[in-house]
C-alpha cells in the first residue's frame, strides 16, 4: 500500500508540475525573436500616439501590442545604430564595448566640429564579447541572424563568428535604386523575372481601387526569416531579425502603397524624384516604408500563429515564442534636403541624446505575458539579454553574466511586478547615455531618473536639466525649459550619478584640435611636442619621446591596423578590404620618458595617440610596416608554408 501511495503522490506531483500557471515559465524552452527596426521613431507607429496621431498605418504592430506589454518609456542604448546593436547583442553598455557611434575604427580627425575631435571608438564587437546568440546556442538553441549587422566587418566580428548558425544579410526590398535609375522608375512589377516581383497575396491597406488589399514586393529579409522559423521549429530557436527599414534611402518599390499615402496625405503623386520638403509627417515614401516594415512583422506573426509547435503538441509557435519588438534609435528627421518624419513632441532625433534620438517603440509578447498592458517604468534594450536568459532558463559562465549592464525584467513580464531591480536587488533609479560625437552641441552625456533628464555638454562643460513629467504626468516632454538654475539639488544629484557612471565605465570624451581651437593661448603653447619617433623591426616596437612641457599627458594608446589582408567580391568585382584601426595599450617608462608600443605580427600600420591634461590631442607618426608574407598550400603535405 505504501508503495502504491508513493507512486500516486509521484504521479500527482508530476501532473501539478506540468500544469502551467499564470506567471510560470514554460518547462519547454520557448523560442525568442528580436524584431529590430532601423530608425523607427517613437511617434512613427500607432501605439504611442501623442497630440496629432501618426498618419503611418501599422496594423500589425498595433495587433501585436494587444498581445504584449507596451513599454512607453522604452529606450535604445544609443542614438545611432552600431552602438545600439552591439549593446543588444553583447548586453554591454556602449562605453563598455567601446562602440559609441557608427563607422568606428577610424583615425580621430576633425570633421563636423573643427575645434573638437570625436574620441576614437571601436568598429564593432570582438571575440572577447559573448553575444546573446552564443549564450543561447550554448543552451541548445538554433540561432539565426537576418538583415543588418553593423557590429564589425572583420572576419572575427561577422555574425557567422558571433554565435549565429544561419545568416542572411541582404537589404531585401530596402535596396535603393542605382543611377541612372531613381525612386520613381524602379517600382516592383508582376513580371516573373522581377527580383522584387509583386505578391499574388493581398494585404492591407484596403482601398476603393483594391478593396481586398494590395500586393507587396518580394523581400528577401522577410522570406528568409520565414524560412529560418519553418526549418528551425523542431528545436528551440532564436531569431535576430534586424531590418534595414526604415533607414535611408527613403524610397519604396511599392507603387500602389505610395499612391495610397499620397491620397491619404492629400498630395499629388510625384512626377519627379526631388526631395520631400514639407514639414511634419508628410513624406509618402517614408510612410510606405513604415507600413512595409509593419507588413513584414505581420508575415512573421502570421506564420507563428498558423504553425504547430512540434515540441508543444496542441500549441502554435505563437504561443511558445517571445517577441521583442523595438528600434535601434529614434527616427532621423532629415536626410540631406529631404524631411523624413517628425519626432514631435519629442525633441530632436537620431544622433542626439535628446528624447527623440533614444526613446523608441518597444513591445514584448509571449507565453504568460499579460495582453494589452502598458508599463511606464524605465526600460533599456540592455535589459533584453538578461531577461532572455531568464525566460529561457539559460545559464552562461559567471564572468559574462556578472558583467551584463541591463536588468532582468521578467518579473514585470510574468509576475505583474512594477519595480525593476538590478542583480543586487536594488530598484532601478536611472538610465544613462554617452555620445561624444558629431557637432559640438551634440557631444553630450545624459541621465534619466524619474521625472527628470539631465545633460552634460562636453564642450561647454555645463549641465542642462529638464522635467519631462511632473508626478508621472506629462510636463516638458518637448525639453524646452532648462531648469538647471532653479533646481540645483536635482542637478547635483543627477550630475553626481552621471559623473560616477562616466568614471566607472572609463568613458572617452572629445579631444581639442590643437590646430584650430582658439581662446587658450597658454594651454596651446604647453601642448606636448614629439621629440623622437622610431620603429625597431626586430623588437616590433614603436618608441616615442616627448619634449618636456608644461602640460602632462593623461592618456595615451596605440592604434593598429591590419590592411589588405583579404579581398572581397562585390557586384562581380574584387576589391581589397582595409581593416579598421583597433586600440592597443602601450607602456610608459618614467625614467626614460619613453612611450612604447609593441606590435603584434601582421600589423601594417601603427602609431600612438596622446591626450594632454587640457584635452588636446597629439598624434605620433603612423608607421607603415611591410605587409606579412603571403602563404600558400604545400601540395605535397597540404600545410601552409611561407612563400620565400
């Protein structure tokens, strides 16, 4: 009897364990999709409408919102794409990856600001970074990346070497027209040989002319996402679907959709390819792109809804898949002379630390997540990584998990919690950003805490303070009124926090250009000057000594490059790839006052950057080294030998 009794208790326990309850994570590993838009603004969808409603129709995003939590204070890690993408993939703040802007790995030079030089920043992720794809792959997931990468172009930095099993990175229907073609003579057709052939299936919007919907151009990104899902469904899968839309070029291959927006906006269909210069959200090309992005999301969700989950009998993939929908940064408002969109009431847009540059649409849906809920707490995309680890019951080495900069928000998603806590169990109090790039007034760091947003202007050295909300109600969301002088205690509190973040993360700041800056004659005269600069091939060392001056060097590092290491084929043509510069720490000998840099084998160009205590930048000579000897296969033993 005792044995039977124990057996029945065991059966009951297993049965109870198998019954899902509200807030309980699935016993079978769920699938995960990050649907990452490019330059989609907080006001470019129908889910966060303030003041004037957005004219862009996003029925699929709205439908997903009904099954998701809408994070109305959702932020990207940076106001531009590369740092945000690297942050989402690595779970590390942009100042920690070293990627703080796009097109990294370049020699620091004065560009948009002649007086100030943006600090050197890395060109992408490196093997030392442990991506979310590598983490999930370690835990039994099939991983796929489709769309835009922009996290480094060196072989070791490519997505296929960052944990992804399946990779497809074409632009799809986002591919812009090439001269002499323009955006009015390259619309997709029904022709069988058209690479963007219009679909036979019909989709919204519905018009008088097309009451059953319109056709959409073939999009490789969308189709490969569907292919990956279908082929990977027998195992838990992770899909990082990084769309190229709605980034420039601002165009559409869908003539019928463009006509729809022209009619909706009350403007004539364009007859010439000229920039759209009307204010606000009045660009029909951009509206077409937003709706096409929405269509792509709809295709993915529809496949999930109609496909059985082979690992979860009786359920569809949609019921066992978490979807993280967001954008890499706020919308760009202007491209050249063209007005693209308007982030109002948010201030500014892409490339700005203001709300329009970093506040983005953000939805998360999936198993046991409440439907149609709104959460107003501060959330950053850095939270995706630790949250996904928790939702999937994934474990990674402590040296990686302890270094993550986001917080696990699964309690908000599954347990109706209202407070987000960090790894130490402390409530989240703030979020911060660092963008020391572009023009002088854009070189800022920022911190958001509660109702307030504080900026540090790196050129002027002052702080600005805005109260976005008052007791949770909208106040100065437009960031029109700087109240720093009226609120010294708030400035002191937030600036202290921000300065600590910048110090703890070793944030890099703009350099002063010694050849251009005015108004500091004493400091300019004290800029360190190079006395000797040499390279010893036998020891592979660059040695630089500086003349003794009144100004001290507070920072120095080497920049190295591996050039012409490989060729790539594009459009049938071969071209050499020039590797970007990467940072290499050097050594300083106080006795001899020598700065040395020991170069790894294979480096073809290298030099040293010096920053003095007044933030002036001095560059050593950049030495051109002989390229490494070519290698070839030995036909006899198939080993690699140096070519004599």
